[in-house]
């Protein structure tokens, strides 16, 4: 009873205010519209599902590379029929649909789904790319092929061994190195100071730091295919250049000496596959060319 009386008093008070202030009355009405619940969202969802239900199926064939080390046997391509009108627009969505509805044993790496982590790098229809950024061509009538990154040891299905690639990246020491402890310019002894970089020097790193280490470029390079044990490859050399030209780093000469040999650097023959397939639109071949000019 008390709650009903309180609510009635509140309504009467708002009506009295509304008589003196039409603006407040309109605001109160707007607030009531915001907080009022309705069945509109559920109705919209139902309408969307009905529209999807009547959309004609678009069955397409996808041949996916399969190999299971536990069962042995030769690698093979397994064919799957997928209704691409009933899944997301990207190749990664197709793989999810296959794994969820047809073959739970299918293995592949994935994480962010936004082209940031580089986990889902693979070879799709003959070109290295990220599955989360590769859009499904729904007009294709022939089969589409999905394979692991070329010339890499396969762990299982579309998963490759990245150990050598990461070891090479670690070898270039991808972090700032200083010959001082950072306290020389400090106003007080032993106090660390910020290592400043002006806008011009910072701009030099654009087109380099965006690399997500997906290895699409390196595994598209024939020189890396045959000499991956010695040749650093496009991705690692571009990152080496990124730290070589960083104005805050004090080991430029040492970094140049480290990559200046016939195999680490000069196995690049400017084939340009690396720049063509980079999903971030970077240009590793250009960075490698600049390193070559700096070591002379």
C-alpha cells in the first residue's frame, strides 16, 4: 500500500512539473521510452532467422589438408561441402563450421579473428594469408583449397611448427639495447630517465612495427624454403631493420655486423613474394634492401 501511494505521489508531481515546463515533460517521456522494455529485439531476431531460413543454400566444396601424426599415413586433402550462406564470410568461419558440424578432429590455430595475432596464417587457394581476413568467394564453382604454410614442418593438419621462425626472431634481439644504464642524464644519481624520441625518428618505424609475425611473407619466399636454417627470411630481417634504425638504440653497428653475411642477409634475391602476400600491407623487401645499403 505504501509503495502504491509513493508511486501515485511521484506521478502527480511529474504531472505538476510538466504543466509548468513542457521541456521537462518531453524529457520525462523520452526517459520513459528508454527504460521501457518491449519485445521488439526478440521480434527482430526472429525475423532475421526467418530471412536466413528462406535464403537458398550455396553449397561449395573445400579441400582441406589433413595429416594426423598419431594415426600415421600419408597427408591428404579431404573434401567438405559447406553451405557458405549459412556461415560467416571469412575462410576461418568455414573452418569453424567444418569443425563444429562435420569433423571435430580438424586442427588449426586461431585467436583474435581480427588480423592482429597472426595465428591463423595458412595457404588458401595458393596464396599465404590469414584465414580471418580471407573472404570466401561465394561465386566460385570449383573446389577451394586450404593448406598449411608451405615448406614448414606440419604438426597436425593446418598447424605448423613455428619454433625455428621464433628462434630466428629471438636471435636479432628485438628490444632496445643501451650501452649506458639510463642514469647519465638524470638530475639525481641513480634515477632513471625517459628515453625520448622525436616525431621524425618515430615516423621512420611506420611500416615496420606493425608486423604481427604471422610468417606469411617468410614462407612465401623460395630462398627461405631452401635455406631456412641459415637465411633469416623477410619477416625477421624487416624486424632487424626496425631495431637498427631506432634512434633510441645504441647498438646499430653491432646489429648490422650480426646480419652481414652471405646467408643471413644476401640470400634475398628480391623475388617480392613477401611484399605481395603480407596481410598487413607491409613491404619486407624494401626493408631488406635498406639493410643491404647500410652494411656497405
